[in-house]
C-alpha cells in the first residue's frame, strides 16, 4: 500500500487524535488515495499521517465498528469494498430511517424553529467546501445536513444508527457525487431546507426519495 503523506484532517467533531486519523482515512478513501479492499498497515498509515501507531490503532478500531474496515482471518485490516448491490441496500435502509426521522423532526421544528440552525450551518459549510474544491469537506457537510434531521427528531436511537452508518455511506458514495457540478449538490440541499422551513411534510418526503436513492447510480 502506498499512502501519500498529507496532514491529519481536523474538524470540530474530531474529539481525539484517533478520531482525526479516522476522518483522515475516510478522506483518503474519498479522494482515491486509499482504494476499496486495500490492506491498511498501522506503520504505513502512521507515517502517512505523521502520527504514532496508537491513534492509528484507535482509528482502525473505530472504523471497524462502523463497517469501514474489515479484519480478515489472518488479522489483516482492509478497507471495505462496497459494491452497487450493498450500496442500494444501505441506502434503502437509510431512506426508511430518514423518512421516520423527518416526521419527528418536522413536529419538533414546528415547536422550536431554532432547530433549523444546524441545517443552515451545514448548507453554509457545503457551499464553502465546494468553493474550495474539497470533496471530503463537501461530503462531511452533506452528512452533517442529514444528521441534523436525526438530531432534530429527538430520537437518540435514530441518531446513533445514523452516526454508525454515515461514514460508510460517505465512502460508498465518495468522490463520484462531489464531482458533479458544484451547484447541483448545493441546490439539492437548499431545496430540502426550503421545504423543511415551510413545514411541507409530504413535499419533503417526496424530495428525499430520489435525493437518497439516486446516489446508488454513482
């Protein structure tokens, strides 16, 4: 495995160095530096990210729990290889969860419009990331936008499930989505926010179906 040297990704949600290394591995996968199925070696990753093996080991354990990496019978650690069928299955499950989360979120937002702020923040971050040409930051902002739905739902179980699968979705969709014309990804999320703010439940659900499922085409 040849991993180029680049700095560890740091963002507001990366609480520890291990979290930052986990985000960095995801970023490397999205940008094509780490290919699906590639063997991940602690020493090489540590050298690539300029950290010791301890945070790398912590990151790999986190990513294993999220299904991002798999440990083979011979103890080799490899980046997951998500085929189209697996992606379709994952997104179909996500759709069911997200439509349920939307019902709960809409009720909560009607009572507390301040719950729209995380959506607005994520949309602002998405626009900035696309201007910078950063696929990872754009993908992270996309995931943050949808995480806001689960957060607003007030259902901790739904939020935990989202946090568990969002990185895998992020890698599976990867660069293909964020190589679309910049306006496409931003405009799609802006439309979702506008509908959400208008409290049009059925329109939002109708918009979410292709928004989520069409990603399986990439």
